[in-house]
C-alpha cells in the first residue's frame, strides 16, 4: 500500500465519507505549498509516518476512491451528513479547492500539544481550510469561505 492509502488507515470513515480521525487536515494554495508544509511539520518534530502531503489530483483521487468504495448504507449516511452540514459538506468543499489546484497536508496529532503545534506550523502555509478530526467532532481552525453557503445548499438551514 502507498503512503496515501495508509495515511488514514483504521478510522477513516464517518457518515460514509472520508474522516481522518486524529488528524489535522489543511488545504493549502498549491501542491508545492503542501510539500513545504509537510517539511515544516517534520522540522517541527512530527514523525515522518505522521505527515502526508497530497498534490491536488492525488487528494481528489483519494476522496473519490473512498466514495467509490462505500455501500448503500454509507451512501445514505453521506446524504444525511450533507443534510446536517457536517463531514460530507467539508469534504465537498475540500474537493472543490483541490480541483482548483489546492494541495492538502495531513498530520496525525492526538494530544492537545500536538494539535496546537500542527495548527501553528500549518498557519504559516496560509491554509484555505483547516480542521481537526476528533472522535466525536470536527474542530474548525480555518473555515472555507463557502462553508455556510454550501451547508445551506445541501439542506442545512
């Protein structure tokens, strides 16, 4: 398996969509910016196996492959997630950014200290969106400019 598919092994799905639990996921302006952000995370002390960068096309393929492997029940849950404006809406926005050329970088960070360090380092990359996927919630660090509009269009009032 590649680093890409290993990255979110274990608990990578919730409501039928990609959910990289215990990861900070940031969408940055370009694939090059993602590589630079990954280097900065490594320099800050994160282990190599806990950091992964995605070129825009690779991130799109990862999300689409994840969607292609869901069954009927997960398809229902994905629709439900869109109605309540959670995981699916965020992933839809991330896909839009990646299709527009944004790169992505993810770092495993379970402790509060690791989350804070990841956030501090990734803010230097001027993220277009950034959030942490906790066990029962998503902590939004940088909100995509179209989050409210997309949630409303998806059924959330």
